[in-house]
């Protein structure tokens, strides 16, 4: 990507806010085409030059879904995760998968940075907020998920994979879904180890674990467990499904659409787009174009093409 002058970007953004009305097109042309590291510099320079907070100016000048997508994108990834996690604890419902998404699809270091950003912004820990909002089985699963610093290496212990696949199968057969061993395995093992264990599970017991966790489609704890498994093992499939549900419902779930696009644009959006195309026979660009309008649509489309340049 061409090097952009940070000073020039700041001047252009300032110009976009000046006078009557806001120049949304100019905002999109700058922010949608900058990386999070570049935006961080823009925010610092903007504050130094104008004595104003760029996020506050964006907040003031923009509105509705367009404002949300721009402001979320302008946040540092760790700040964005902290903000989304806080929203998830404040609007806690047992079908809320955002916390699973953040804890299971980020690296250990990214999760740690998000928790530090949470401290800085909310003057509390994410763990204490999850503990005070989630209850019962949800709390049993979510507290260890937000507290863990998972090992990131590729090493796999096959003996352990075999014994833990057996434990998972026993507990799931007994419908003891909230058993401490199930939660311990999913919340503490490395992603490589969990993949090995779940492959072993499938080979030995014939079913994908998520199929065995689907016995009661209405059970929200089972849905959270399935989301945990999917986020740890096949995040692109998880995000494809979130997008499919967000776009295909009667009316769009803009919250989910904005969240996935802003959090994955720099990570694995290319793979998510391939997965979406394969699963739905239409491109994600086409689906978003059909379902959204105006500046919101333009910003989303620019962001999902972000990594293609």
C-alpha cells in the first residue's frame, strides 16, 4: 500500500467535518483504506494538531450504522474488543456469543491486550464484569474463557488427545454438558491440542462433536458450547454463519454485520469471503450490496476489500 502522509490525512479529515454537512465520501476514502497502525498514528497526530479527539469528532459528525462502523474501525483492535466485550456484558443475554467470539478467535496476546484496554477504559476488569452478569453454566464457561492465557504452540500430545476425546464423549453421552472436564478442556487447552482431540473424537465416535452438542436446538448453553468449539477450530466457518444470519434474517442485523467486518477485515476476511461464497452461492460483496445502502454500504464494501489491495 502506498505510504500516506499522516498530516495530509488529518487535514483531509478536518476538511470533511468543516462547513455545512459532512463529507462522508472523504472519510471513507481515507479511513477505510488505512490499517489499524496507520489509523493510530492519524488519531495521535490529529489530537496533537487540533487538540481534539478524532473519535469524538466522528461521533459528533456521523450517525446511525455508518457512525458505528467508522468509529469501531477507527479504534485500535484491543480497544475495539474491549468496547464490544463491555457492550456484551452490559446487554447480557444467554444467547450472546460475542464474548465467546472475542475469547476464542483472538490470540492469547490479543486477548491480553483487550483486557488491558478494558482496564484502561472501564476502570474494572473484564473478568469481574463477566462474573457479575453471566450466571449458572454460562458463568462456569465464560469466566475461564476470559481469564485464560492459552498456549499458542503447534505441539500436540496424541495420548492426551485420545484420553480427552474419550472424556468429552462420555460426558456428552451422559448429557453432562456443563461438567468441569468439558469446560476445562475447552477453556485451557491450546487450539492445536483441541483440534487433535476433536479429530480423534470424530474418528473414534463417528460424529463431529458439534453434531453431538445439537441434541436440543433450543438449549442456549449448548449453542454457546458449539460456538466455542467453532471459534477455536474453524473461525472462518463461525464468522460465515454469523454473516449469513445477519444478512439473511427478515431485516439485517447491522450490529453483527458491523462487528464481524470491523474485527476481521485485517485478519481473515479473505477466507471468510471464500467460505461465504461457497456456502451461499453469492459473493459477500453482492449480499452486503443488496442488504445495505448509502455510506454504510460503501464503508462495509471498502473494508471487506481491505486486505485484497
